[in-house]
C-alpha cells in the first residue's frame, strides 16, 4: 500500500484494505506510542468554517508527534477577506508547510485545494460532502467497542441530508457486512445517490421516520445534530429542530450492548442523562480522533508505512 504523498479527500479514495491499515496504525498510537515521527515538520491548519474537535485533535496529534502547527481559524483575518482566491491561498501555504489540513463550507473545496498543492491535503470537512477522517475515527470507535465491524446493525438518526459524517460513514460501511437503518424526517432523508449505491451493492437497509422502529434492533445508534447552518431557509429548520431527542425511556428495551455515537457538537438531540449510561461513547469517540489523525498524518507524510 502506498500512502506517502497521498491526499485524504474522500473515503471513496480508499480500499477496504487501506482503511483497515489506517485503523491498525491508529491502534499503534492509541497504545501510547508517542515517538516524534513528525519532528521538524509543520502542519498548516486551515479552517474556513467553525470547528472544535477536528481542529484541536489534528493540532494535538501533530504536537504529540513532535511537529508544529500554523493555523487559520478566522478567514476574516486573512487575505481571503481581500479577495484572494482559494487556489492562491493554498499555493502560498503549500510553501510554508509539509502537510495541509483544511475545512471549508463549499463542497469539493478540498479536492480543489489538493490540485493546487504539492504537499498532502487532508479534508477536515467540505460542506455537506465528505469528512473522511471523522469516518476513520467512527470506524475505529466501533471496532474498539465491539471488536469488529462486520455483522453489526447501525442506525443513523437526524440530519441525513446535509450530514457529511453520515454520508462518509455509510460509504465506508459498504466495505463491511453491516445492515444500515436511516431515521430522518422526509425533508432530511438520506440522499438518493447513497441509497442507490447500497442497492447496487446489495446491502440491506431500512428507511423510516420513526426512531421507535429501529431502537431495539440496532447495535450502534449514530445520532446527528439538525444543522441549522446548512438550511437555505431558516423556517425549514424551525420545522424539524428537536424532532429526535434520545432519552433514557426510549432505551428501555434497547440491547444492553447498544452504543450511542455522535460526531458532536450536540444541541438537544441527546439528553444529558444519557451521558452516564454504558450506551454513551460519544466523548470516547471524540478522543479517538487523536490516534486516527496521528496515523493519517504519519502515513501520508511517509514517516511510517
């Protein structure tokens, strides 16, 4: 497998064998190996859209590897505010750093950035499109919780139309023997192109608007926030906000081994009372971003194979 110099733009760019290698490499870092593989290297962290977990975990990962981070968190303080194009911004940053991590509100922006850069570009989320490193940490979290990915029933709840984490994870799960269940209001349903892909690969799935239809069957409940910032019309958001709220009483007959995940941040879709139950692993999930991103940084930099 050749990772050195590769961009990480979409989970579609990786085979099952490559995904499993990323997870295995993350295990190495998760076990407490903090060798300074990236000593003397610089990572540019370009976030043109708000982020907490992704930006902080990438920064933590790079620093634990002995590298340094230069960052942009507010585009209004950069030459973008003066009209500089994304191509020019990336071409410039490419000369300052050894690896570039970028989040951008426009779908396809990371792919465009990769064309402008000579150094590896890692997509930290582009609009409602893809979030490949979140997908890797989601898979890693599932694997740690169950010791496997194959054979599980995974339910997705909430904003499935604009949710890039859902799109990426559902795509990745087509490599494994899983059953997927999609729960959303009709206006936020999983896009047809993703369901068509599942059909073409003969992967079993269920579509429903009622979480009660699936809650007692799933092994993993992947909850997502209704993303106000993605709605063109604020009134459309008002119609669906708070449509699903996970409370203890809903889990009365759920499997004891069922685990709840969430890419975070949450608003009101998971009640705080769930946090102390064995079902909740979303904060552990967020923590898994560090070993996964250590693995990806090192692999595309070529410092480990």
